[in-house]
């Protein structure tokens, strides 16, 4: 463990020495420096994760302690509904995602998410990668980084996630930094945060209440997930209602199909197997922020939107 940490520290120290060369390459290639910084951060994080994985594979969590991920497992999520926001016609809301989780020894896990969300006639597709440490009896602590792409905007995001398990309650939070490249050629750096409280009324029925701020768009939601054991397959039914600024309203319902690992209750799946698909959270919330920008787009410094295009400010 100490050797791995030392190597990671050495790698991070080299980033500073690479900065001058990276800036030079950015100016020569025409690629935005923010994107190069993001890719550099993800690559460095990936190297660190790989080093920790080597240590984790040799680690023994000890008797009586559950591993961070019980076994290779995953899920498929499908949902549909309706959404409405000021200045735009109401529209169908469609979303789908897939996740695959792997154990890295007993202490760590990794998960890959893919997602597609269609809202207000624009579709965003992409995915992200989780790297986390977890004790299924008490907590999860990790980092998530990913990207999404649509006709209106591309987004790159990274940030920490944490979960706290308190009996039949779960507190889940994540947040961080995102860079949004809008189709009108403007770019903006934003923050995002999401907090959810989960209450397991039974081991197979969860109620969720939460709020989020994604690229400045704030909303709150409530929903449920019910694992149906009578069908002989690990399937759960979901529903969610979300309300936000600009009179935003979204109602949706769907299902999740779990696979891999042993049969277990919903609360155990959430804490022993795959974390939630964060791409779906980001893409749904970001769609609203992008539509705000579409009706009143961002302009370069010194310019304003006149209803049709960006113009210089006199004086």
C-alpha cells in the first residue's frame, strides 16, 4: 500500500512538470486547454486506480467483512414519461442505461455506466466510470468521471461520490466539476451536486427523496423502486416525479433488470452490488440546463444575446 501511494504521489508531481508542454500542445493543436486538462486528470486517476487495484487484489478484508462488490454483476434500466418546462412545449421523456460492476479484491470496486436520455427533442448519450471503496455494512466512498454528447451540447464531468448506510436508511451524495461545450460554440465550467435519502420500507421496497443542482439548474424529486420477486427474475419497477425551476415537471416510470451474483433483496443489491448509474442522473438534469441555454444562449465575454445571435456590447 505504501509503495502504491508513493508511486501515485510521484505521478501527480510529474503533472506539474508536464504543464508547460501541455499548454504548448494545446496552442499548436487548437484543442481547448480545458479538455486537455480533463483528459489528463482522468488518465492520472486511471493510473492511480490501477495501482490501488493491484494492492486490492492482494488484500484480505478479514473474516465477517463483506467485499465491496459481491461478484461481477450489472443491471439494465429502461424508463419513459413526460416532461414540461417554461418556453418549451411538453415532450416525451425517454431514458435507458446499463451498468457493469467488478470487484477489485475485497476493499475496492469498479463500475462502468452507459446511458441515453431523450428530453425536449434532444438525445444525450455517453457514460462514466466509478472507482470506489465500500463496506456494505456502513459506507461507500469513490470518484466518478465521464462524458455525454448531444446535438445541443457536450459535457465532461468528474467528482466524488459517497454513501452512508444507517439501518434501513441510505444517504447518498455526489458532486463535482463539469465543462459544457454548447452547440453555439460557447463553453462554460459549472458545478453540480446531488443528495438523496433512501428509506427501505421493506427489504424490497425503497422510497427516495432528493434534490440536485446541475449546471445551475435546481430541482427536487421523489420516487420508489419495488423489487418484484414473484416473477422468478430479478426485476424491479420504478417511478419518479421531479419538479424544478422554470416550472419544470417530469413524471416517469420504468423497470430495472438485474443480473449476475446471487438472488438477494433490493437493499442488499444496492449496497453489495452495483451503485446507481450516475450518467442517467447527469444527462436528465443537464438536459434542462441545456434547454435554458437554447432559449437564451451563452455568449463570449463582451457580447449579449439579442434573440437571434450574439452581439457586441457598446462601450
